[in-house]
C-alpha cells in the first residue's frame, strides 16, 4: 500500500519549495532590473563621452570627410584625439559612420579600419536610420551581439554640420561583458543574502507553523485515532491545544463530541441490555404461550373417530389469537377459535385469561351458548383494559357427529362434506366476549358425517395483504382449501399457508394467523 506523507513532511516540503521559488523569482526580477539599471548607466556614460567628443570635433569637417572620404592633417589629429578618449574612457569602440538604406554603413572614423570602409549594421537598423534621418537620439539601448565585435551596447549621437543637417552618427560602444560580470556579481550576492534571510524566515515560519498549526492538528488526529480504537473512555490529549483560535475551538468541539459519543454508547449499552432482557422475556413468553396451546399432534392418539390439527403464527413475538380443543368428557370435544383485540403482550395476556376462563366454563358441562355467556360475564366483571375477544365455540358429540355451536363475533366457519367442496357457513354472530355484560348467544348445529371436514380460522388469514395492500380474502381462502380438500388436516393447513405466502410474497405480516382443521371419521372407524 502506498505510504502517504504526513502534514509535517508536506508543510516542510511546501516551505522549501516556496522558498526556492521565491529566491529564483527575486533573483530573476532583481537581475532584470539591475541589468536595465547597469545598461542605462553605461549607455548614459557613453552619451557623456559622445557629447564631449561632439563638442570637441569639427562637424563641418566630418561632413567633408563623409563626401570626399579622404583624410587630411585635421583627420589625423582627430584620430589621435579619439584614440586617446577611447583609451581613457574604457570604451570598447568609438567610431563615426554614415548609414545607408541597404543596411550597411560607411566609416568616417574607426580605430579598427580605414576611412571609407563599409560594414553591415549589427544593431537595430530602424532606430539607427531614424537617428540619422531625423537627427534624434535613439530612445532605447542599442544592444548587439556579433562574432566579430562581441557583446556591446552602443550610445548613438547624430552629428550635425553648421547648417543643421545630420552628416554622420557618432557611436561609443561599451563592452557588455563588463556589465555581465557586474550583473553576475550582483545576482550571486543578492542570492546569497536572500538565502540567508529566507532560511532564517523559513526556520522561524516552520517553528511558528509547527507550534501553532501542525502540533495541534497532530494532537487532534491522534486523539480521534485513539478514540476510534477505544470509544469507551475520553482522552485528555486535546487539553494541550491552547492556540486561542479556531484550532482550539475545533479541539473543544472534538472533546464535546467524544463526551456525547461516550454517553451515547453508555446509553446504547443500557438500552441494548434492556432490549436483550425484553427479548429474553418475550422469547420466554412465546414459549409459555405456545405451551398453553395444544401443540402435540395427534393430540388424542387413542381416539379414532376424528383427526384435528391447528397452528398459530403471531405477527409479533406473542399474539392474541388462540385455538383450543379439549375433551369435556368421553363423548364431547370442545373446539375453540378466538381472536383478541390488539396485538403483542397485552393481547397475549388477555388471550391466556380468556382461554382459561372459557375452558373452565366449558368443563362445567354447559352448552355452547351458556359457555360463552358465562365466559363473557367473568371477563366483563373486571375488564379494566376494555379489551374484547371474538370466539367461535363448538361442542362435538363424538358419537353422533353433531356440533353444537355459538359464535361471538368471529369469522364464519367452513365445512366440506365427504364428496363436496369447502364452503362458508354463514351463521349468526353474537356480540364479542368482554364487550358488554349479560349478553345472550344463540346456538346452531352442524351435522358431520364420516369424511366431513371443518376449517376454522382468524381474520389474519383472510386479511393477509400483499405489497399493494390487496387482501387474500375469503374467496381465495376457499379456493386454496379446495385445492387440497382431500388431504389430511395437517396438509390442508399447510396448503392454505403456502397459498397465502405466494400471495403476500415479501410483505410484512400485520396480524396473527391461526387455523384449525377437524376431519370427522365417525364411530365406525374405532
């Protein structure tokens, strides 16, 4: 894995790079400015020499020489004079010449050649031609670099005769090598001084940055890193950040955040422990509720007259639905399908109470209607929660196959005759249990023959919904029953559950789902 640079190294490198760039920039700009100043001084000195020469020589004679191109006695005196000036002024060359439009010039005087000799113009022709034709001194410095004469700067002065006409140009050349030597000496001196001062500045700046920026950031980084490894306790590392600026505010914010996280984790541990305790208790409640319902099948292995199977799936850990079946005596089987209002623990507690009271009343040998009436009176006598339960209760006379039934606001039962299909029995509903005192319930009978089946359920079956909020419905339930109508009781319930799962798919179960199926074989099956 590629190793990344830390802030210390990045800051140090950035300071060094910045220092080098600043030194180079200062050196370049200083060299340029100094070069211009030195060029101006040398150029101005050349013009001083040129003006002295201009004042000392006869311009009319220069005009004569530019016409005849022949030397005389005065010419030789002027030649000695210019030789002397060149030697003592430290000028590289002093010469007088006439420029021509073809880019050449003809020497009136030059120490290196003779009168009348020609040469190409090495400097800017336009500026030289303007000086000659208009009689004005060039505005810029005339700098030229040739193999023949070297690196030179020229001071150019027009010479006018007594009539005011420009007859020639006087040139005083200064060797640029001298200028470059001085320039290099200046640049090296400036760079040396700059390096000293800049390194002193960088050292002080690095010390300041490290103390006031880098160290506090490293403290904050290390504190956050340590806290990430162990978030159970706070750190006092950030107390060292005392910069009195935004970094100190950041450090205080990090400390506050860590305190909040520690408190949050402590609270989360408490809540998690509480949830774990509740989950354990709910798991125990589920086991208790499951143990209260008949859960061993077949429940009466020595009875050959019927087969019964039932399931209850709570929407939460515990539910409010319940089923029950029990032998009242040797010839009577009590069958219960019930649904408590609400869900969860309150419904589960109310369900246990209702189941125990109903079974106790049924065991007194009462009829189906009387059993519901006694159960209702017992629950209403101390129903502070205002909860209620819907109940379908039937007593099967095993010897005859007759079921005496009563319905307290519950779903319609379904029945299948031996050679028929499942269909609803739309019985008359009484009022729910626990809703009102002194309620009366009507009985009706269902005659079962050998091979007949009874299917009971809670509303969670018919009202199971898919993601589009479409309900499974009783019609689909009847269709599902008839798809497995000839199967044993257990397989019938499994078949209906499979169809419900295929319908709702991944949608959440919102209600308890309870089913019971009874198949009557008759007494001839003993």
